[in-house]
C-alpha cells in the first residue's frame, strides 16, 4: 500500500465510496477529531495501568476506528442503489454503548462518592485521560453539528457521549490507582 497518493495536494480528499470533499469539510473534521481521540487513548493505554483497563481501552480504540469509518461514509453511499453494491462497513451498536455503561458502573463501584467537580491533573496518566475526555467532547460537539447538516447514525453521538463519561470515571480511577489526591473545584465568591 502506497502511503502518499498526491490526490489531496489541492486540499480535497475522498470519503468512503469515492465522494470528493474539501479537507475542511465538517465530516472530515469529525472523523479527524475521532482519530485524534484515538491517539490520545493510545497514549493513556501506554501508561502503567492495569491489564483490564488496557484491554478495555484497546477495545475502545477498535470501536473508534469503526466509528470513524461510519463518519467517513456518506449516508447515500450506505444505502443500496440499483446496480450498485452497498458499502459494507461495521457499525457502532447499542451493545457498544452498553459496554461503556457497564465499565462506568463497574469502575464507579470502587470509587468514593464524588461531592465536587474535580480539577484535572494530579498525575501524568490522569492528565492524559482528561485530555482524551476533552477531545472526546469536542468530537461529540462536531458530530452534533454534522448531524444538524447531514443526518448521521445516532449511535455515533451516543457512543461519544458515553465514552466521555467513561474517560472521566477512568481518570478518577487512575487517580486512586496512582495514590494521588483528587483536587475538588470549590468556587470562591468575591464580594
């Protein structure tokens, strides 16, 4: 497989199925941000974390590739057209979302009750996890915008919403795993 094709040298790229769009198209921004999220999750996974968390993050990284493929496929290319074969890409499903919910619930059981918002930080691994969470929220916002312009599969937005919750809870877990203190955000009121 040749890495450079030169087909994007003038600022356009192909979606799955061959449609050419500008590289600043909202759909490209959406799956590019999901790719950035995936790279940040890879960074978290490469830290000293437990095997179960590492396996969960690897599963999530694979699902983010699926989600990116969904975003890279325009709706008109998904549908069966006369004389043309349907593009067969995997999909994020309700089971993918349920998996994240199960992981959140499992992690939360082992954590103390949260009584305040928590400031990101305390340990490098925790900070990486919070950065991934922030990129996930940005990806979600971009997908919401995309959905208002071109309908996308609702499981994409649901998955990203749940994944950001998972990353927040995971950051809390990693705080305790690394014997760090959670720093609560306590607003100060000026008179």
